[in-house]
């Protein structure tokens, strides 16, 4: 269920990015030579922009990912999941961790799309897949094409659900594609 939720969220995010980047300049009607010159200028600007945006990403600018929030103290954090809840107990049992770790990992895992979307905004076509580790430590690992520089960052959540909690992020330029990676341009089967 969690994998399906992550897959659907990823598809939604990538679809929104693809739709936002669509260009309707080819649908304009040209009525005069002045409009023709303007159209040619616009097409040149669009071609330049397309070249710039299709250039290969080699390094993540973590300042564009940063939320500006201060890290919260885990020991005193008011988690949205009660430590004695069934979800926390099930996670603790399955991954063989204590309840406090389970409570933290569930919260960070549920909020991870906040950080992932910011990383994907920069990686664009250099993104290949991602995974969220479970167990003693939760970590977002983003796989990218080989020209991307490997790097790490500790993202501090800004959204109220996990505000102040930290998610370690690793960019791994191994080109790894997971079975769960879905091409946003393909139709989804039911």
C-alpha cells in the first residue's frame, strides 16, 4: 500500500511538472509582419529556454531545497501518531525498532514528498528513481543519471505535519531505476 501511495504521488508530481512545462506558443495566429517578427523572436526565446532547461543537471543547489526551518528536538516532539497506536506498534514489530523510532520514521516517511518534490524540481530528466529506507534510520535516497554529482543534505520539514523534523537525503548518481518508477508520459492501466 505504501509503495502504491508513493508511486501515485510520484506520478502526480511528475505529471504536474510535465503539464507546467507545456508550451502553447505554436497555437498562436500570425496576422501581420510585425506579428511574424514577434513570433520569430518568441520562438527564438523559447528555443533558448528549452535548451537551457534541457541541459544536464550536474549538481543539486541545496539552498533551493532548504525550507528555512530550524530542526526540532526529537525527544520533545509532538508527533501526529500516538506512541501506543497500532500503526506505531506494527512498524516497530515489522522493522524490529523501538516505538519512538517507529513513531519518528512513520511521520518522516509520510511527509517525505515535501522534500522529494523540491529535489525533483531540480533533477528533471536526470531523475531515475527514489527510495525511502525503513528500520533504524529513515533516509530518502534519490537515484539520478551518472553526470549528477553525489551529495547529501539534511532537509528540515516546513509543513505542520512534520515541521522541524529532519530527513537525510542522498543523491546517488547510479542511474538505478526501480520497478515502482513510472513514466509520467505513459497511460496508467487500471
